[in-house]
């Protein structure tokens, strides 16, 4: 039995940095978010949506996760300067 995989095309970055895809556990480790909080934030539009890597596999671009973390740090710093 052969199953067809579904892949989401990724637009290449303009830099020469390789695209790195993080799996859910890696995202949880980097952000400190639990699985349920991660998906809650995605539902609210407060965290990048994952991309399909296969029929039951998703991942996030490392650059998207890093940008989200950087944005959170910026907000925190801005709140401290007020």
C-alpha cells in the first residue's frame, strides 16, 4: 500500500543560510511552551503555524521560531522602559 505525502513548498531565503526545520519537541524546548500552550497560541494567531512535512508530521522553520522569540524579548524590553 502506497500513501502519498503532502508537502508544503517553502520559498527560498535570499541569504545562503540553510533552512532548518524544527519538530514540535524542539520548539517546546526553545520556547519553554507546553504542547497545549503552543497550539493555543497558534489558534489565536500569536505563534507561527507549522508546515506539513508528511501526512502526520509537522515542523516549524527555525527562523520563524527565532523571530517569535526575538519579538517576545523586544516586547519585554519595551515594557520595562515605560
